[in-house]
C-alpha cells in the first residue's frame, strides 16, 4: 500500500513537471536543434549527434512585437507549414529592400518581414519566397548551447554589405533622397 | 498566522496546477474564443459575447478540409487573430468573385473567405495565406445558448475547383 501511494505521488510530480515544461516551452523559451548551411558561420551543420547547433529560442518577442533588424528568428516555412526555418531578420514592415537579382526595390508590406540566411549562396530565403508574415515567426534565437566550442550569445548582426541587399530606412527621408 | 498559511497551501497548489493544465490544454488542444464582427454572418452574428470552441490538435496532422471555419493570425498584424472559412487548399483553383480571374492556391497556402462576402476582408483582398498562420479549427458555437451547436462545413457553389477529389 505504501508503494502505491509513493508511485502515485511520483506520477503526479512527473506530470506536473511535464506540463510546466510544455507551457514554458510553448510560451517563453525552448531548445531547438538546427540543421543546414544557410546560416554559416553563425550556425553550422555538423557530424555530431545533434547534426547541428543547439540553440535557445525565446518566444517572449512574439506578443510584445520586440523584433529588431539583425535578430536570428525561427519561422514556419511559407510553402510547407510542417517545416521550420532559421534565418536572420533583415527588414521590418514598411522598410525598403532591393531584390538582388532583379535590382527591383520593394517595400516590405505591413505585418511582414524580410529574412535572409548569413550564407547567401546556400540559403533559400525571402530572395526566393518573398516577404513573410510576422505571424509565421515562432521564436528568436538568443544563444547557442551546444557544442561547447560555440556556446554563447547569438548577436544581432547587420548584413555585411550591399552586395546582398540594401535596406533603405523610410523614416526621416528627405524628399528625393535615399539614405542607406 | 502560520496555521492560516498552511491551510491555504493546498488551495494555492490546486489553483496553480489548474491554471497550468488549463494553459497547456488551451495552447495545444481546445480553447474558447470570443468572436467579433459581421464578416461571418450568419454563422457568427456581430453581437457581444459570442463564443466559439476552437480545436487545435489538427495542426500537426495537416488535418484541414475545405469548408471548415478556421482561426488564423492576420497577415498584416501578427497580434490579431481572425476567423474565416477555408475555401481552397494548396493546388486548388479559385474563381475570384466580381472578376473573371482564376487563381491557383500556391503550395503551403490556403484561400479564406468570410460567409458575409459584402463586408468580409479576406483572401479576395490579401490573397492566399500560408497554412502556417492557421491556428485552429472552429468546431462549435458555445454561447449564447440559442446558437449552441456545431459549425458545419460549407463551400460556395461553383467557385472552387479542387486539385484532388477526396
């Protein structure tokens, strides 16, 4: 009889722990394994057990609209909602982007954003599928937690150079002039 | 004082535990949503206090079908959630009303329209939206009591040509 009560109590603790873990993971902070080369060298694919870097992804940014240019974000693929991608957020709604191939300039629509991978040659991103709705973003990558050699914050970074894209800020723009 | 706290403890535990379980269920399985606006009339009428039961467990299994009412994140404001009927699935051809245009719904996207076409702001204006924005399926209206019941599947006639016939 004593064991019965003990088992029940352990089961309750485990169940509570699981539910707390799930709720935290859905709403605040979760751990994700990344794959692929599109974010090299920030995030790298590897031959290790996890097949890629393991990162912290925080979800608090979603409600409070706390995205910034240069954040690395995780989002649902617009053409397959069962896949998640990791890319860097390059432009926010209302900002102007030059599309590399056609040299066309477009304005990022309201409620959307422009994402690109750090490794431009191997990245399938907004240059192919266009701006994505902010509603597809699932979290913001803050730290790499594995492998140990790469542990540390993932910094907000400005994309290197206008060879890839130029972002014209719409605010404070005198008429007839565009400032990079 | 210590006795009072000791007596309160189990109550607090149950409240916190209940909240957590409620949150987890609401995020992943079922939740209730208050519905506003007249774009889905007569399925939902624009009155205060209409509540719908939203089922979320179909998402991972890609379980949607044409004609269902779904909730989704607005493509122009990621902080608002909207309710419309899912008319077209990826690969379907849609006839856009009031024009002679036929559009194909791209892979991974869907076409949404409100039941009350004249006031509904939907895919006819902002185009097909990625399925990743869909958050759940409305299965029942639960309040007010005289409207209690299932929300049925319905498709507008002659406007959708499915890619596959199920």
